[in-house]
C-alpha cells in the first residue's frame, strides 16, 4: 500500500511539474530608449553586475524557462526594473538620478546588491573593492 501511495504522489508531482511548464510567462526585453551614459569602466561593471535585473537588456538563461524557477526570476527582474532601470536612466531628471545614485551606493556599501542568490549562479557579478571604488567615484561625481 505504501509503494502504491508513493507512486501516486510521484506521478502526481511529475504531471504537475509538466503541467506548470505550459503556464505562459512574460520574459521580455523592451527596446532600450535612454540607456545610461557613463564611462566605459562604470558601464562594464553595471552590465556585469546589474543589467540583468535593472535594464531592458536581461540575458534570460535556460533555467528562466523552467517553472517554477522562471516565476522567481521574472519577479526579480520586474521588481528590479521597477525600482531602477538603466535603460531609462537618461530620461530621468537630475534630482531622481541623484536620489538613485545615493540608493545604489547604500545598497553596495551594505552588500545588498547584487543579490546573493544572483551571485551564486553569476559569480562574476560579485563586486570587488576596486569595482566598488570605481562606482563610488561615479556615484559621487568625482573624476567623472
């Protein structure tokens, strides 16, 4: 009886897993209209560590097409874009940019960005001290 119950549960789980793959999700990259205009070193760091969630240039890996992981990734990207979107940066007024720069620096200093769960699968996205210093100069408008 236990084997039968185990098989029923397993089959139900497999069928549910297959079924959820048919739920449509929106993995889009709208056109970039007002991308960030920044020095090359700053832009390279941001592209490597931030753009997947904070721009319209998200690179969707294969696992972003497998539910339920896809739902988590899409939610992270939507939240990231809503809060800060480098693809719209140049359309922001200077006051908004200044506020966002302060927030970016606060997130970096507190090691809250990039998210730890992101860096596990994207180890190159972790920021080293030298990279943080480059961003610090840009964020505080020093030398740039």
